[in-house]
């Protein structure tokens, strides 16, 4: 049974799926006021549609996270019948990747792989249920997306012309709230009560899922800590843990190595000239993102991991092992 929308925040990727599915349903003649979609957790959720008519639909994204510039944005979808297959295109207000170092190649619209997969899957479900013998081309747009993107770091990353369609799990954890910090503390204490000797931390869900394939520990030992690196390590030490594994993507790993206690973007970015000095390659300072540096230096990235382990272990007083994913 699908969950109904109530006091839960969903990613732009989920809302894009809702708009796309509503557009296709309306093109097939359905009257649509809400839509059920599958999200990356495997759950189904039912979300409202502002309007849907003759192959066009509009939704309004809601977010409970303070500072989320995409709260209240309008995502639109337009569906067209084509000969066969399923084509997802980005319209106005969605950015285009213009620099290397991101998960998408240069020239591609900024719809990340996982949201794109679920866009396709949710539309395919409609096609199967209605036994259509043709394909669809679906264009996703964001009203005033280019203007909204100026409040993000997209331009610095080389994503121009609009926002990005993101989401690794579908739901949004409010990392900047006291309730989130309380939940981290509670999870650490619970893991200790179960008799565990080690913990696995990760800033986000995507890295944590990779960690579960590498570290053989019970589910309760894996904890999403958001950007609160030092905060979480100090609490782990306080309750008696001696070893914490941290899995992180390159940008946050570099921040740990540099000495950031909190890896949120509001505290700044890692100076690329610092990375250039470490790897003794001046051209690194001109690269676009830390991920680009990571891919460029290859196995030499272990210098950053070693620095991160030393820095975090020293600041927290607990043994820390790090892994870049």
C-alpha cells in the first residue's frame, strides 16, 4: 500500500517522477489529482498533483529542510507519443553539465542516474498496465529553474541553465535539525548497548550502502551522520567505541583531511591549491571539482585518506579508518 504525503519531505527526483507519471496518465485520458510512484527505497508514495491535462502536468515540491532553495518549486512534465521506447529529456530550468568531475558526462542534463532510473520505471509501469503499443517522450522542466540555481553551487560545478534533479533514497533527512542530531546519538548508544565494538559512519545514504557491501557488521552498526563528522566521533568515543569506519565521497573526504569539523558546504570548500600542493601538480588547482582530482590522481588518493585518518583520530581521540567511494 502506498504511503500518503504527510510531514515527509521527498527529493526533486521523486517529484519529477510524479509530474512525469501524471503527464503520461493524462495523455492516456485519465483524470489525475494525485499519483502513486515508487521511490529508491522500494516504497510507494502517493503525492499530490496541482494539475494534469492533455499530456501536461505540474507539481509543487515541498521540503521541511531549512534553507532548501528548492522548497516550493514547480516541476512540470510534458508527454508526447513517439514510435517506440521511452525518452526522458530536460527542458527549461534544468541545468546542463559543462565541466568534468561530476557523476554525469559533459553535455548531459543534470538529472542524476538514480532519479532518471525511477523516472523511467514509473512511466514504464503505466505503459505496462495500459498495454500501450507505442512509446513516450517526456520532457521535465522547472519553473524559474535558472533563477533558483543561482542560489546553489551549480554554477561553480559547471552546471549551467538550471537546477539539478537529485535524490539517492527519495526521502530527505533534515540534517540541520536538533532532532537529527538526537537520532545520531540514539543510534550510537543503541549500537553500544548491542555489544558492538565498531561503528560505520557515512555522511549520506549512498556511501552507507556501499559500506554495507565491504564491512561485515550488523545493520545497526551503520549510521548516517550527515555533515556532523567530529560531533559523531566524539559521541562514539564518549560511549566507549574504539574504532569507527567512515565511508565518504571524495569532496567530503578531502574536507576531513583538510581539518573540517563539519563538512557542510556553508563552512567552505576545500582549496584546490592545497590539493595541488599535496600531489605536487600545479594544474590541479585549475580543476573543477574534488571528484575530478580524485579521478585524476588514482591510487595516490590514499595520501588524502591517510591525512583524514590522522586528522580525525587526533581531533576525536578515537581510531578512525576511512574509505573513499
